[in-house]
C-alpha cells in the first residue's frame, strides 16, 4: 500500500511542468518592474506630503 501511494505521488510530481529559465527570468523582470513602479509612487506621495500638498496620512 505504501509503495502504491509513493508511486502515485511520484507520478504526480513528474506530471507537473517545470518552469523554464526564460519564464522564470520574465517573471523576475515583471516583479522588478512592479516594485520600481510601487517605489516611484511612494516617493511621489512622500514628496507631495513634504511640500505641503496635504492629504497626508496620520
């Protein structure tokens, strides 16, 4: 019974497609771009608050 369970688990692991290096690289680039956008927006909000733009969170 344990062997059958292990075989089933191994078959399921083999069935999963592995992520290729290109898709991994694309995902990293996409994530980095999103983080840069988020940082840019945060800096703009901080600059607006520092210049007395109002609407600052308290």
